[in-house]
């Protein structure tokens, strides 16, 4: 006797569609990926944040107040630019105010301490990458890659800010975008994605190459008199802040804070990549390190006023650093203080890692060994 079994019919297309829904959007893309590289790119596996100190945890210079000059660094690797005294004065440094739940401890904070109504006032944060580190973008080739910048921002006022990308090889090329702060006093995440530039490559050097700036407020013809272009083109300074319409200079209650800054390849912003503190510090020390209330031993003084000490930088530096002597300290034989004053710092015989640190001294002895130089503070700057 033959037995016959029957099964209900089903639509194969419908079943495959249901399977795709269980995978989710990203799962479906992974299933359709044709190569391992495509799959890796989709999940953003491995090291992805192309900038240093995006979580604002390294602050070697310390917080500063009464700042009214351009070219002042606050938190490591983030350069502050303003129209000198025309932009009033500002406090710059670390704040513990951060968006909750994302593992951040600090943000970079700007606080207005003296107001200004100058016609050309502006304030921006700039981040610069070396040419060595910018090759990953493949600019100047048919394979130029999309890039995504994401960051958290909190501002005392709502309105439009501007985010610009730049290739700072003469002449500058730029790409300008508008971003909106929707609610004052609230942390908001901004995501900016731009296409790669197939026309202009980054030079293979330790000079500045890929850069981006966040322009919070800009007035006047210097930075707010041009027409922004959302495409790679020759950059004029007056395009940099043309989208901005927030005035952060008319109240000492004005502030802006950012954290969680991440630059990554691709069209999607992924979760912020936190790096260990020691690793982040070493990455920053390639550009700057500080000796604070320090002691150096085994120096020497020749027939002139110059005193010399060998220093080994914490990591190989980008370029020969420029020294600044903040506290002169004094020479001592460990028991007797020579009551000397040191000045005119200089660096020579730099080999990338080690160098000689030279200062002029009021100590009258020559051709002599210096047992110790104590309680001095100096920094060494090789920033872009």
C-alpha cells in the first residue's frame, strides 16, 4: 500500500524576504557582500578613528583663561583660531560636561569672558593631519574615498554653524557644509559625510594635509563674505564661515563644547572608538610635550653663557620642536642653589627622538659640569 504525504505550498520569494528582515539592513548588506574587504568595511572592523584625542582626554597645556589670540592650542591636537582681540576673550580647556552614556569624561569647552561687537569676529576649532597620515583617503586618484566626520556639540545658542574640510597644500582646496544646532544647552550629535576629491592629492610629507574646521561663529568679510560650495574647489577664506548665524560674542554666558570627534572612511558614522589613555597620550606627544616642575641632571656649560642638557622626547616627534621656557628654575649641586636665571631656550642636534636643550644662564662659571637643573617648566612644540 503506497502512502502519499503532502505539504502546504509556500512562496519562495516571500520566504527570502522574511529572511532578509530577520537579518536587518546591515545583515542583508553583509550577506550580499562579495569580498571580505566589503564585509569588513560594512562592520567597520579594526582601527577606524583617523584623528587623535577626539575624546578630549589629553590636555598637556592645561586650561587657559583670558585668551584673545589666534594660534592658541587648548586641548591637545585641537587648534583654536580667532580674530585676536576683535573676538573678545575666552576661556579654553577641559569640561566634565559630556553627553551621558557614551563613555566620555571630558569635552573641549570655550567660554566667553569678554564680549565683542567687532565686525570681523569669529571663533573656530581646527584639526590638522599630516600628509603621511592622509594617504589613506586616496585623494587625487579615481579611488578617492568618502569620509565621515561625527562629533557631539553643546552650545549656549541655537542656529547654524559650519564644518569645512580642507587640503592645505597650496592652493588650498575646500569643501563647505552647514550644520544646525537645533536646541541651545543640549548635547546634539552631528554627522557630516563628504565625497573624496579625485583631483588633488595629499603630499607625502610631515606637513599639514587633510584638515577640518568647525566654525561656531563668524562675522564680517574675512570669513563670512563668500559663497559656500558643497564640492571640492579652490578655497577662499571668506567661504569658511558663510553659513554661520550664531553670535557667541555678545554675552559672557556664551559657550560651546565639543567631544567625541571621529573621522572615518566611508559613508556611515559608527560608534566612537575609545583608545587607552597611554596610547592617546603618546599619539599627542608626537606634536607636543611638556616638562613641568622638572629636573635634568648632567648638563654642561662651555666657555660662553650657554648651558646644555640632553633630552629624550617621549616619542619620536613630527619635526624639530620649538621650545618655550615658562619657569627658569635654578642650577644646583643637590644641596646648594646657585640662584641662577635661565632664558633663551634653543633646541639643536635633533635626531627625531633625542636633542640638546640649550639655555642661556646667569651662572658665571664656564667649562663646567652642571649637576642638576631643578624646578623649571618648559614645553616643546612640533604642531602642524
